[in-house]
C-alpha cells in the first residue's frame, strides 16, 4: 500500500480533489482532515504507547468528525491494532481502521487530505519514502479572495500562505523528485474534470470511474461550493471583487511563485515582501475573524471549544 497526501493552500480545491478521488476504487482518504499529523508522530517517536496515541487522537477535532459520521473505530481494538508498530505504521493503521468502518477494505493508496500538511512534506518523505503528493494549485487571487470570503482572513496573510505553500512543494520536488509530486490546477480540474482525473489515474496506475464526476457531493462547509453536486466550471471574479491595490498586493507577495506556476500577474512587475509588523497584526486579526466565522456557524461556546481543541491537537507532542 502506498501513502497518498492531498495538500495545498486552504481554499485551493483540496476538498473537491479528495471527493473526486473516490472515483479510484482502491484509494481511501478519510472524509475530514486529520490536522494533527506532526503531533501524532512526535508523540509516537517519543515512545507513547498505542493507548496513549489513541487517547490523543480521540480528543481531537478529527475524531469528533469521525464520530459524527459513524466512522470512529472501537478504541480498544484500535489500540491493539497499533500496538508494537512504528509511528508511520501506527498512522497507517488508524487510517485503515477508519476505511474499514467506512466499508472499504481493499485499499491500495491510503492517506489524508489536510491542506496545511504542505508544510510537513519532509516529515512525510522521512516516514514514507514512497509517498505520493497531490498538490492542488489555484490562482492566488481567487484563493486569497476565497479565504477572505469564507473566514474573513486578511488578503495580506492569505497571500503569504499561498506563496509559502507553493514554495514548500517546489522545495519538496527539488529534494525528493518530481515523480512523487503531481501538481493539479484547480482551474483545469473544474474546466475538464474528466481529463484531469484521468491524468491522476495515469500517474497512480489506476482506472477512474467517470460516473463519480456527476454524483459526487461537495463536502465543503464554506463558500459557494457548499452543498453542491457534481463539478462545475468556476468563473474567476477576483478582478471585479478586488481593487487594483489589492490585486497588486497579492501579486507582489506571490510574484515568484505565480511565475513558477505559469500564472501571469496583471498589476505587479516584481516581488515585494510584506512588512513584518503588518503581517503580525494581520495574523492576530485573522485569528479573531476565523473564530467569529465559526461562531456564526456554531455559536460562541461551541466555536471556542472547537478552536481550542484544534489548537491543542496541532501542538500535541
């Protein structure tokens, strides 16, 4: 079995990609983001018992999502399954236990879709030298605008996240080889999903069930894709929604990575790094706005509990 991870900047199309990967019968990625891979591995490498690892994951946001879907395995059985395994094997055992709960036992490719794992690619390469990475790339002007609409994230910080996500995958390819990385354009995927999924199939050596394209239900909770079925071409509206100054800011921050990705800037002519203090202020403001976005969806008590659990899970070690 081969590990497969879907990564990219948030709001770039990673959720859609995970949904469409269901068209490959032997591919299984859990239907929500694990989010705490570094903490899980750090705890395991520090000598945590299988029971400790299960307890750690059991209290995470991920486990809550799995329980809500009826996919969380029996914890005693899961601990027994993990007992004596290496950290990498223990994580695989967790994913495969969830796959079995989900009714999928024939798995060739297994893994996770968490966008932020793009910043853990060297960890993945160390744990699983044969791992495959699907990087989803969306025009930064659309991606940053989508982050802003979904969570109120600042254009400044959204631009930095997009830039750094692309730089991380390019660095991974330079160190570990392009053959382990498949770059998927969100715009190409939504314009011709059949062709793009066939290309992924060629890369994985699998046949694709194209009926999935019409029946796949969106698992997005935010934005205009929430609750939709099938794949629809996305018309970019960033030029109408953003001012010239905002477009220039995004393009200047993302300039080098846009050029490397074959995306043409329309306002900027060179890279410009953001002001460090402005970025710190933007990060603090974003934290509050994201919390407010969750509060609108869940109410304040549930939003605070959710984000605290998420924060603790990502930093567990």
